[in-house]
């Protein structure tokens, strides 16, 4: 029999959210001549017309306000072989996040991670307040994918891979 927990505390809620698998998205742009990026695991497609994605950004993020000012933002859906990249882009020190990570800079200054599962270049909307996060709509400018590279997942507070049976 399934039981429902109510009321619940933040720790219980965090554990519950951890049971929801998600991809790992690297956001990046050139800022003052240097690549700046971050990893997020809360994002999804929203609309075909216009082409929109949404990302959820922690309100405490010091990196996002800098990236958001760029002409264009690069977004890379990390491949299952890029766990180390995901960890590095989640590190607290933003000045070394791109050390030993291969990336490409587009003409508009968007930063895309090499060998990812898929990529898009986008422009962000103004943030929409959503509790301790903000939702940002991203208008897609260009898209591409890495063929049959499976995406990296985040599940149970750790990285995981897609299982193909």
C-alpha cells in the first residue's frame, strides 16, 4: 500500500524531488573575454512556436546574473560520459569551471560544451520569481544534437545514465 507523507519538511521534499530524474544542462557564455558557465538540472521544453525552453535558477546564484547579460547563452545537454564536466560546472569556484573542459564559442559568444548530447543557443527572458528559484524562459536561436549520445541524468542526488534494454 502506498502512503502519502503530509505534512513534510524541506529535507523530505528534497528527497522527493531527488526521485524525479532530470537531464544535466550546462549554460555558458563569454563574459569579459572568459568562458563562464554553470550546470542546472531543472529545465524542460515549453513551446514549439515560439521555440522556448525554461530553466530554473537558484536565486542565490552569483553566476547567472553575469551569464544573463550576454548577447546569447549556450546550452549543452551533457552526455552520459560527461559526469566530471557536470561536477566541475557545479563547483562553487566559477573561475576554474572550464579547466580541462573542451568547449566551442559561437560567433555571438555562446559557450557550448564539446561532445554533449545536444546543444542550443538562446536568449533569456527576464526571470519569473518562483520561491527560492527563478524561472527563465530561453528563446532558442539555433539547435543541434550529438547523434546517438545518451544524456547524463541527475537522479537521487547523483549522476546516472540512461539504461537501454
